[in-house]
C-alpha cells in the first residue's frame, strides 16, 4: 500500500503515523477533469517522548530514529517503503529551505531537518512545516474547514497561534510569521507578554491565561481552565467573570483578524475549545456584537483533535508526491505548493 510517514513533534512528545494515500488524480478515460485521490487514512500510529532533557542533538536523533523505525515498519507491513515524509515542528520554521530555525522548548537552532530526514530515509522527499500551520492545513482540507475557500484556524492552548487557509494551502507569510494572532494587542498597556509587548491576546484568552486567572480567583493554585469552564457551567459568578474577560478579549482579536482576512470560517481548537458551547455560545455572541460592515464567518470547533498535526504532516508529504507526478513539474521542496487537489472525506 502506498503510504507516507507523518511526524508531529511537540515540546515533550512526538506523535507519528503512517498515512495511506491514493494515487494523485489523473485524467479520466473520457478526458474529463482529474479524478480526486482517496482521502488520507491513518494506517499506524505511535508516540514517544522527545527526550528534550538530553539536549537538542538528542531530540534530533530521536526524530530521525523514530522516522527510520516507521519506515521499516511500513516496509514490513505494507510491502514497500514510505514514498515521502512530512514533519511538523514548533517554533520558527523555514519551510522553503527545510530548516527548523529555532524552538525555545526544544533548544535547537538552524537544524537542517529536511535534509537529515531525507538522508536517513533513503533519499525520499521530505516536507517540513510549522506545527500550527500544519494542523490548520488538515483542519482546512479534511476537517472543520472542509469546503471553505478561506479559513482561519486558531488553537487556544498554552499560547494562541493561527493558520490562514487560502484555497487549500496555508499562508506562511514572507518571513514565516503569518497567523500569529496571539500577539495582536487587544488591551493596550495591559499585561506584559514574553514577546515584549503589553496586552497581547494570548495573555487574556489562552488556556494558560484562563488557568492563571481562575487559580487566583478561586484561591486554588492547582485550578486550570477546564475547572473554570466547569464552574461557569455550575453558575459560579467568579468563574463567569474570568470566562467573560477571556471571551471578550478573544472576540476583539478575532474581529481584528476577520477584518483583515475576511475568512469564510473561523475554526477554534486547542484545550479551551474543549469547553464546547460554554465557549462557543458566548464567543459567537461577542463577535456578532462587534462586527459592523464585516461579513460574519461561521465559528466552529476544530474537528480533528490531536490527530490534526499528523494528518497535516501527511498532507504535506502527499503534496510532494502530487507535485512530482504533475506534467513538467519536478519534485517539490516547498510543502506549501498549491498543487494538491482538495481532499474530501
């Protein structure tokens, strides 16, 4: 079975998969439009720690070893080695040159990860992507954004990032920083942010920010955002105040983003989105109150959960195969090349 290797590297752990792919679409016998490939399928999944306590070199070696093990498993199980690989990593990523530029939580700088993986995997094409943009790619093509030509994916976790989806690809920006919605200033002069601004969105509306605020309000240093959501549902006025502060800040940031980007769909993911309608009902109301001339997008929860990163990495790899099979096209090295037909489920 034709398949690719997908790796989603986090600060403490790695998720990996072998992703089955259909042959890239070709012309139908009648000369009609190209046939769509089959949707990706997770054929095998595995996890392991990054081992970051052993240093950045050890993390890189762990990634390479993990990928090699997946290749060997796929060859044994499916009768052929993986045709390509995709890897999503945190921090600053130069996808065009295949370099993991910097990640504070992994301690690495300027790691030529694409070249290292390709060498370890027998020379197959490898795509490197930013973790949030890669997850956003999956949500846009086969998840909550399916069918939307333009979307914004915003995961609410320890921080807040974003992925701008346009026509089946995710925009990286001129320097790789597109989508950093968490550093929109929503409260000028407010809480200091590690980015050296004050009042950034993620200092008010991330899961980490809500956890910190609720721990202080409840007097329980172990309380977190999930506890706050439960207290909101039970009618606790202190929790409702903490929650509303977060919702209002998030709505301000999202309206700024939709004014600039005009997305058809806003996809909200991450830990805070697990609160379901406790978050989405007041958030939709808050955004609706703030829009004037703008078109109100659909605001929906992410659909793929923690498989988004692996599926997105698999799609990056699939893009390479599709690009390399197209007439007059050499094997692509840029994983955001808009050459893959839209994937449907």
